[in-house]
C-alpha cells in the first residue's frame, strides 16, 4: 500500500513521462507535491523503488521509469507529446495513457492514524508526511579530547521523526573514537535531547568547567562525577559535581556510509 504522497508522486512522474518522455526534476516534484525540501522527494522515490513501482535508469540524469501503477494496473506504452512548459499540479494529474484497466476504482484513501505531534514537534519544520524533523546542527563534539561545541544555528539536518520523543532536540557531529564500543563512530551525527539531569549510565553531552564539551557515559558517586569513554584506549575522567553540567542526553544516531 502506498502513502498518499507516494501515490501522488507516482502519478505525477507517469504523467510527465507520458507527455514528454522525460521524468520531472526534483524541484518540479517538490513544487508539485507542496513539499519544502528535496529530502522528502528522495524518501518518496526510494519508497516507490523499494515497492517495485518505479526504477532508476543508471548513467542517465533524471532517468526514472514507471514499472507499474497502483492496484496492479500495467503501464501501457504511449506516444510522446510535447513537453509541458510548467508542471501540472498533482490534483490535476491523470494517467496520460489509457491502460488496460478495470472500471474506475474509488479514489485512493490511505488508512492513517492521526496523532498529536504539536507538543513534541513545536517550533520545528516537519515534512508533509511528518516523517522527518529539521534540527539545528550545532557542530562537532569530541568523543576523544573535549572541544567547545560550535553554535551555528544556520546549519540543520533532517532527522526521522521517530527519533524525537518530547522536548527540545539538537544534533552534533562526533569527532574521535572514544565511544566506539557504544556504537558511536567518528563522523556520526548524534541526536541529543536537551536536559540538565540524567540517570547513571546515560550517554550525555557534558560541559566541563564552562569551557569544554564532550560526549561520554555519566556516572555519579557522592559529589564526584565520572565521564566514562567506551574505548579501553581512553581513561575515565573524574570531576567535582560543580565542574560538570549536563547539556543533553543521547537519543539517536545517524550514519552516512561512504
């Protein structure tokens, strides 16, 4: 079963291919579906490809092929018509070729469970399908030798909404290998929930002496705080409770494979 946006995008691509033989650009798809970022289009295309509705043609720019339409309707070849100068709105898209199809079926109505995302996602830009949240990427945080976290609010990163629970969140890029045994590698992007306290054993963003920031596992014993690495090559650092402030706790991780 396709989501509503996947269904709309599939029909839009099929219509454009039928009119001019060339698939629409990502900007045209984004405008036609009313999305604010191309990342949403990337996810929709990947979903359609995984479900066997479209195929990317290698070594060709903007090369998409519609393999089938919803409900098992076969895609029939059609004569190319002059390309339209402007993309048609999705609401006006109809299949340009008359496929061998049974009588018209009712308009696609996905089964969607509505949820109240207002509290959890307040103040953030969310995609039309509420599948991604845009978080500020503050900069690099050391998972080896602490460095001061950068506060660049102009840089953002798209994060799956499922990683966000409640409250404010931000993202940091990891530098170093001191947390590798916890599955956190150099270059990873960690998702952090803003908190000022955390339970023992929690991986936190810790501010040391109001000058250094590090990502470590937190341990408390009396008035002493231990910041533990997850790599035997590094030593646990001990501080007085007044020297360490918790600035957030780890809730998720993103990794790009090269």
